[in-house]
C-alpha cells in the first residue's frame, strides 16, 4: 500500500466531473490516484487500495493518533473504514450521472484493534443493488485474516 501522505492528493471531485464517469471509473480513479481522496482519508490515514465492480478494499495502519482513552483504536476508525468500503462498493455499480449516500449502517466490533495489530483491510461487497437502494456488507481483517469488525449498510442511489 502506498503511503497516503506521500503519494496522494486530497479534496473533492467536482460534481460535473463525477457525472461524466461511471461509478467504477470514479472509484478506480481513487485507487490509482488520478482522483483525490476525501480529506477524512488524510485525517485518519487510510487509502482506497482495490476496486472492481461490486467490491472495494480500504486499508489503514492503526497508530497512536487513533487511540481512545482505554488505549485501543477508537471504534470510529473501524466505522469510517466500513462506511467507506461499503459505500464505495455500491458506487462501483452505478452508471454515469448517479451517486449514492449512506442511509444507515450497523457495525459490530469483534476484536480490539491496536497499533500493534498492523495493517488492517476493510473489504466491502455489494449484496443487492436496486434502482434506488443498494445494500452491502463489510469486513475488517488483520494481516492474518482474523475478523476484527463487520457491518452492513443501506445506501440511497440518486441521479445527479
């Protein structure tokens, strides 16, 4: 995984430019660096590392900036990684001129994440994509394949 700080640009993609791309082209642009990642990716230090139709992987290296008062990684990092990978997985299925936004998501944290956990990967996979609503599931695993957290999302699909 490239270092997000050293090789990435951050910001937003203008709506007119987004409308010209399929959802898959948009997300692949995030992966290959031709499009900027959102600024929360810079803040939390994550990267969008893989994208194909219906599947996206987001990776991060937990560190001491992510800790809660108990000394483990705050659940908000896991929530953000899952929200990102699941929502972007839905986005990969969209035609030009369409977007999506999260309506709701649920996560379960099953193992503590610490800086010693090392690289974590959040994989989002589309479960169902209709005309107006899409659903996806996500799993965060460590480099040994152990499940750390999982979740589901419902996303609203809209034109424009």
